[in-house]
C-alpha cells in the first residue's frame, strides 16, 4: 500500500522500492518464455509517469516480437557494418576520446563481462560475437526500440532517461529483467523501414525485455558503483 501523500515510506515499503532499483542490471541472456502483452502495457503505462518538462512526454516506443524482431536482427547483422566502423550520425553516446576516471570504469566493465564469459583480452572475434548478441536482443522475447523527435532539445533527453529507468524498475517489480542497448542507435537506417519510423524521429536506443536465463555465466557478472565520497558534495 502506498504511503499517504507527504508522508515518508515506512521501512518495508522503502525496502521494496530499493530492491527493485538495486536488482536492476543489464541482463545479457534471456529465456524464450513469452511476456504477456498486458504486462508490457502495464510497465509502459506506469513508466509514463516519469517527469518531463511542461509534461511534453517526449518518448515514443516500438514494441517488437517474433518475425518483426527477427527482421531487425537480420537487417543489422547482414549489413556488414562492424561495431567499430559504425557511424554515430544522429547523436554521439560516447566521447571521441575517453579520459579518467571514465576510461578506467569502462575498461573494468568490459574486462569483467568478458572475463565472466572466459573471453581473453586478445580474442577479438569472440568479443565481436558477444557484442553482436545485442542485435538479437540477447534472445529476449521482446525487443523495444525508442525514438525521440529530433526537434526537441537536451532537456527532453534528460526526461527520456527517467522514462527508460522507470521501465526497467517496473519490469523488476514484475519479475522481469531488461538490458538497455544504445548499440541500436547507429543502425537506424536498417531499423527505420521495418518499423516505419519517420525521418523526424531519432533512434535513441533499444531494450531487451524478458526473463533472465540464470544458467548463463554473463548474468553472473555484477558491476561496481563508486562510493558516495567520490562524487557527492554536501554543502550547507
């Protein structure tokens, strides 16, 4: 039961919210078990309560399954465009040159994931194959593609991030897992005709949704978080 307005959550309720947040992670192997359309609708409906400047609600979502999802995967994987050569021509997710402390965190993430999979640091082909699993949505039964009107500004992208987080937390409340995937963004030319995405829409990212395959080693990998002391300043 929700706490009355303006009253703090009691410990049990806070624990439920905290568990949904802290148990969220990028799952990279899913079971084939289907996800009911009503569950997806419920997740998206509650996620749409995310705040947005003047309530513009800048999100647009394409939910794909089955044959349509497969067509997206086939179009990207058959394009012959390798991840290291792909052109981020709509927006840039990463800086042109990484620097500290972000470079170290990025490397730790990559080495940790590949280490869980038994992939050595020089096994480039195996790394590429793992990266390409993005484009089959890590075998999840549901693949979502998110777009935003290109005429909107940076504030709406901030709003979009809160919406995406809401989806992932609402999924956890229903025993589901997700993986947000920026990897889809530069392949908008392959995705657009399949989903009839208009030219004024930028592909923001994809997201896999489904039930975690706990037998897969990649799902045993956990990322770290920096202690508050390294990034929080209390003033006053």
